[in-house]
C-alpha cells in the first residue's frame, strides 16, 4: 500500500491507531480480510466503501464490540488488546455509532455518566459531569441542555451527546460511523466544524462514510474498503472523487443509464395537498402536490427523513393521510378500511418498499409465499372458496423467478437465504409481473451488489417503456439523475421544485434538498455554504 | 443456507429436548428412591397395556389436542395465548348451558350444539384480551393470565350462586340429560365389533379433536386467513405492507384459539363428567403450551405431543397408584419439556447446529 | 364496622400484602433490567417449601429462610440461563419455572415427609414470631394512636418490617445509586449500557438474582410466618397478583407499596366477609377475589393512565451486525 507509506513517511510520531492483519468472519461471510491500517495522531482519517464493504465491522472491532478472528491492534504504538468496549474506552477510543446508543428516557447528564460513574452514589458523579459538560460545550461548540431528556432532542443534538459521551470518557481517538446519514446539511456542517475543533485540539478522528464529498471536505487521509478488504490508503489532497469511486467499486462506474427518451402519456397519478402526521404527532408531509404520467419516471430526491418515506407509504396504503390522490382520474381513499395496501393493489398500484427485509418480504416465508405477498387474494391463486392453490402458485413463482434472474431460482427456499440483490429481484418480480399502472419504488438498489443494480434499473426502465407510470424515491442523487425523466425535490415535507434531469445538476438539486429555492432570498451565508457542500457531487467537491 | 436441514429442526430438536427432560425426570425418580426403569414399564403397561389404559390416555390426549391447537394457532400470529385454561373453563360454561337448556333427544343433535356453545364461550373469553392487544397494546400474556383468574372466579360464582341445583351442597351443575351423553370409544368400537374398555372416559370428542387438527392444518397452510396469520406472525410491517390488517388478524387468531380451547369442554365436561364442576380444566390449558411447543405448532406435531402427554398423564396416575411417586411428577416432566423445547431451545439447538455445520464443511 | 374491626382488617391487610410486596419488588428488579418474570409464583412456592422443610428439620427458622432464598435463587438461575445466556423466550421460561416448582415441591415433600405433599407443622423456633415494638404495651391505652400502634404497627414478624423497609431502599437504589442507573438503562437500552463498557449480561444476572432473593423471602414468609408450614400450591396465585401489582405500579417502588396494600386489603376483606352487602346489592366474594385481576386489566387497557414497561423488556440482548 503505497499511500500508507507516504503517510508514515511524513510524520515520525507513532500512529494513534495501527491495525495489522485484522480478519473477521460472520459464519460464511468474510466481513474483514487481513486489514492493515495506520492513522496518525491529530488527523481526520476517512474510511470509504460501499454498503457491506466491512467498514462498520472493522470499527466495531476497534471499539471492542466484536472480536477479531485474527490480527493485532496498536494504540499509540502500544500493542493493545480490546476484548470489550471497556478496554476500548480505557485505551482512549470513543465511538459514535450510526444508530445512537442512548437511553431515550434518561437525561443528557445521565447518559454521559453511564458506565463511568464515580462511586456507588450518583450525586457526586452528576455534579462532576455537569461541570465537565459545560467546559466541553464551550470548547467544541457542543451545546446541549444537560437536563434535557434524549427523547426530546433532535437527531443532531443526540449526536452531540454521543460525542460528549466519548469526550467525557477522555477519548483521544473518535470514530464516527456514517454520522451524516440522518443529519440535515446544516447539521452536518455543524458536525464538521466540531470535528475540525477536535482535530485542532490534537484528537484523532476516524470518519466512516460512503459519501465521497464528506471525505473530500474534511479528511486528511482516506482508506478505501471493498468486499472486506482495504484496497488503498491515500492522502486526500492527492486523490479525486473519481479515483475513490473507482477504488470503491473496483471498476469504472457507470454514471448514466442508457435509456430511450420517455414518451409520456396520460396522467396516472395526481397528488394534491397531501398531509401526513406520524405516530409522534410530527408533521411529515405538509401539503405535497405532484403528478406522474404514463411512460415516465418521476424521481423524488431528498435527504433521508424529509418525508419521502411517508409519501411512499401513503401511496402504498401503509399509512393514512389527508389530502387528495387520484389514480387514473379516480380518487382513492386516504383513511379508513379502503386505504390499505390491498385496496391500492386493486387500483393498479404496485409498491417496492424502501425496506425490503422488514416490509417487502416475510423473511421466514419461502420465495413462492413471498411472490404472492399482497396479492394472495387474487382469484388465480384460489382452488375454491376456502383453499388456496399452492401448486399453481409455486409453478408461477418459479417461472417468474427465472424471468427476473433470481439466483437460485428455487421457489422453496426461504427469503432470508437469498442475497440482498436477489431478495430485491423477488420483490421486483412480484410487483412488476402484475403490470401495474403505477409502480412505487423506494431505494431500489440499497444494499444491492453492483451486478444486480443494472438488472434492477433495466427492469424499471422496461416497465416505463411499456407505458407505465413510475415514482422513484432514492436518497442516491446519482440514481435519481440517471433514472428519472423528471425530478421533484422534497425537503421537510414539501416539494421544493421540479427539474428536468438534463437541465439541472447535483449542485442545484443539492440546494433544493437543503430547502433553498432560487426565488427565495437566501436565509444566511452559512446555510448556503452547507447546502453547497451538500450539493457538491463527486465532480467538483472542494479538495481538502 | 439454513444452518440445519429441516428435518433436524422439526424432529431432532424436539426429540432431543424430550430426551433431556426424561433423563432429568429419571434422576428425580432415582432421587426419591424408586427405579426409573420399573416406573417406565409401569407407565407403559398402565397407559398403553390395556384398552382401559388407552381409554384414559386418549381421553387426556383429547383435552391436550384442543388446548395445544389453541396455543398453536395463536402462536402462528406470534400471540402467546396463555389463557387456554380460562377459555376452556368458559367453554365448560357454554357446554353446560347448551346441555342443560333442553332435554336433548339424541347426542348427535347435542354434540354440534355443544361444540358451538363451547367454542362461542371460549372465543368470547379470548376476545377482550385480543381486542386490548390489538387496539391498546395491552400485553396479551398478562391479560390472558388475568382472565384465567377472572374466569375461575366467574365459574365459582356461577356454580355456587346460579347453576347449583337447589338443595345440593356440591358446587356443580345438575347432571346433563341422557340425550346429551356422548358415546364413548367403547360404544363406537362396539359397532365394528371391537372390544374396548367400558370404564374409560375416551369418547367421540377424540374424533372431533382429530377433525380439528385437520381443519387447523388446512386453515394455517391452505387458506388466505392462515397465510395472513403467518405473515403477521413473522413480520407485522410486511403484513401491513401487504394490506393485511393486524387488528383483524390478532382478533381472529385469538377467537379461533379461544374457540378451540373452549371446545375442550365437549370432552371433559360433556363427554366425561356429564356435569360442570369446579376446576374442570385441571391445568390442561397449560399443558397445551407444552404440547404446542413440542409439536412445533404444527397440527401433526401437536397430535403426537398430545398423545405423548396423554400417555404421561395416564401413566403418571398409575405410578401414583402403585408406587410412592406422586402424580405431580408429570407436572415436573411437563415443566421440563416446556423449559427445553421452549425457553432453552438455543441450548439444545446451538451444539446441534455446530455439528451440522462441521459435517457440511467436512463434506465439501 | 367499629374501630377495632377496621384495625383487624387493616392488620390482616398488612400480613397479606407483605408477600405480594416482596414478590412485586422482586419482579421490579428483574423487569427493570429487561427480564420479564412470570415465574414469581414458582420461585415463591419453591422457597415456601424449602424454608418450611429446612425449618422443620433443623428447628431453625433462620436456616429455613436461607434455604428458601437459596432455592428461589436456583430457579432464578435457570430463568437467567434461559433468558439471558441462551436468549430464550422469557415468558415460556417463566411458565416452565412455575410448573417446575408446582411439581417438584409436592414430589419432594411427599418423598421427604409422607404427609400428602405437606411439611410438618412448624412450632416455636421453626417459625417467625411476632415482634413487639418498644412501648407497644405502655402506649396501648392512648386513644386512637395506642390501638393503631399496638394492634396494627406492632406485633408483626420481622419479615413484614423487612418488606416495608425494602420500599425506600429499592427507591434509593433505583434512582440514587450507580447500580440503579445502570439497571434502568439496561432495561431500556441495553446497547447503550454495552457500549458504555458495562456488561449487560452481568447486570441482568444481578437483577435476576436480587429477584430470586426477594422471592425467596416472600416464600419463606408465607410458610414460616404467615402460616406454619408448607401446603401444596400455597402461593395460590400470589405471584400473579404481584405481577399485576407491578404493572399497576408502573414499575415504581412507592406505587408498588400502594398497589400491594390495595390488593392485600381486597384479600383481607374477601377473607373476612363472604358476601358484602352494598345498599341492597350483594357483592359476591368471587368479585373480591377477581378484583385485583380486573383492576389490572383496566390498567393495562390504558383507561387509567398507561403502563409502559421497560422498552427492552422481554427481548434478549443481541449485538446487531
């Protein structure tokens, strides 16, 4: 690894962290294979890779959450055994997990002292922590009300609590796992400022992400992981997003999908003034209107958590709403008995949900049972009034699995035994084979291997070319840009604007995703800055 | 790939758990100074060595079939119906009402009516816990436990204050009319010229229970409702996505479960006691849990497990009669079966899974 | 109802509430750590038998108490093994433990004492006797306070006072100590405890062990203080009532005291009066018996404030991949 050598050559101090030959398998899956890595003190080191490349596993090993099968860990030049989180904390390592590890009904203070209380009585610990938090807050722009309950805090603030927890435990090395996935661009920007402050104080930061622009923006050095292996370690200043992308996927990335121009027909879906309030009483959609025509793909772009999931669920009949939705000119129920998924399917709406493992499939069911999920009332599957025709379902499933290249094409295998890509193909086969008037697709390629992505994209395009309407929701801007015929951007429960893919770019979409429309007067310099950052695609990210 | 072949999951693990439970029970027998081998022999001859023994074994098995199926159906929807005891108690009330309502001319008329009465009352007793779970998220385990106790108090009240014949000191209903007496296996087999003990209580309800097994199998694996129950049981989000309404499934699964438990009364109240007495269910509701867990919630597995427990019950009674081993030993065995097949499943499973993994690796 | 009768009913309330309170607090520790326990009944029953048996054999009620605690802890250990180590279904484990206790106590009692599943009656030092509190006799004749002090507050066995003292102690441990902070955290967000470097498994086992100890005391109280010896199924559903009280109290110690006193009162009234006349309407004794359960269902239905159990309750802790 030439990159690692240059990093070492530049600095003479012992690396803050050094991994040598780390391997870890989960059953038959080799999550990490012979990984070596050096991170110098006082730097921000990025680790990039696709979903499932083994980034999180590697860091969990470093934090003592998992035990490596082989390999050694050196902290500050000292060989260190990290059998559990306690040992990691002792070694000065702190971790901010992707899913926060906070006790929701505890206060910030209680969460911070948990595990590092002084003595058996709480009183002294709480008093001490209160003082320390105040200092840390001032030092690093980490302001949080110490007496607030976690469940009342925003996601961004909860993340600060996680960072405070690590700092309170005297962490010198801070690992952040996909920290911006749930943040708005402004929150992400604030986080990067905090990271810069920490670096200035001499802390070492490891940033795990799959977003190249973050790597380019804040890191000093970067390592790339692919399929459990560390493929390169580079200085950020000397690399480019294109190079990193290539290293990540192992070949030139196809940025555009080959597709014919759309030939839109009649309007299939009309959404007017749609409002949704979730279980916690939070307004998720605040008056959304748009339409989709036959033979076109409308892409919904947006940062995760801005209401696009709720939109899909309303259209798919999983969630109730107020407003008006027409399909082929006829109103559909948004509340009550006839607003469920079964009624939606009867109206020609098919739904490939965002979370296929939780919603789209019953993982314990066999493939053939999954192939009729939601369509099990179809008369074609009934033998008589009471009994289903399982034999017929099996035969049909096998044929349609063949057509969608599901591997292995065995309808008797349980869904959980298929790979992510093949699971998605099962869902797509089920939904597309019924030739719906409208197909809802959420995150079609999340967690799907490269080979399957092209097939999945092609299947969706084929349906479009067959004159069907498609609503595509994805948080991957590149997917939206390459697949859509029109793009609508959602922010905070509102459609910020519509663009044609040929007449826009990632920068403009990014601004919209941050809630800034051209007509609107810019709120303040910082937000624009953040939005620009958010929009900066692999092509023109500011080089760190 | 799954870690183990299917047959290992559905046959090997329950059998292994059972062996463990029996070994521990054997130790208990040794500890109290009896000979376990002799005990097993005594149990086998007592429960299976005569038509009298078989008559009792099948009578108990019938009870366990109903409660086992009841637990199994709810379990497919991931509902832990621990209330079969109460539902069967209420079923008894329903059967008693039906049997005492009119002087039935013939059992063939009384039987379907009693089945409906028992099922309705059992289902009704399951309805409120189901509804509270579906609509208000009240934990069904706790509510069904509470309903067991409330049901016991209700039966007590009904027998002491309402249904007791005037002048009787016994908290029980009047005897059912002769037209509501069910034919025993003795009567049924006599038609074919097969001799069977006249004293044993096994009756036509056993056939009803077998029919219930078949119906439950069809329900779970061949109907849309069964499909929806299983989908909901495995993944509620997926069920909702598929347009399945959880409230409907929870309530329906529990109603069917309660109805099955209620049907048990056709056997013990109508078929055996021929009147309703206090504590008529005698814990059969809870044995249903063990039976369903052993039988992996599959009707055929439930059938085998119910016969096994019927054998244990009758054999246990014989043990208590001829040795110093009390009947409660069966409760111990039942507890161990529940423990190993239910709670300690992983303890049995993990080593076996490792074994299969290493065997597969060895092969290729 | 005169004053003396009221005092008698209240006195009996205290006696009957004591095992409920101990079992309820036992359940509180376990469930706060995220381990549901419907096996309170079985642990109490086990402890009742072993405390009575050992007290009967040795003549020492203290040895009996120890045996009771040890036996209850053994069952708690099985529950911990099943639900923590092997990540089994906690409800099924609880059910199994209840049956195990119901069966084993009779089997062992029959083999040991040959008295139809009972222990011999406990006499003298094999039983907890009433304690007379200081000045109980001298203050007896003071109006109102005297009888209350003498008849109601004084004259219980030591275990009653232990049970009541457990309430503030539990409160303090839960809300003012490091252990309590971790206990509450492990029941709500075990992953937070794990990443904070505290062993989830050790925390939960500790909680389950405390549950075992308290159930042991509760069982010993039943057989060696409330009654003089063990009889088959002597817990008579008290474990379930304690469970009901635990939900009723929303897993909080002071509320647990109120809930168990209320249920104890219901039992005391049902014991003293068979049918209660209420303005021409007769309230049958069965209603009194069923009332704790009915009240719990009402609470569970969320009509009288919602009972939200610890968030991670009932599910084994598995590190996510």
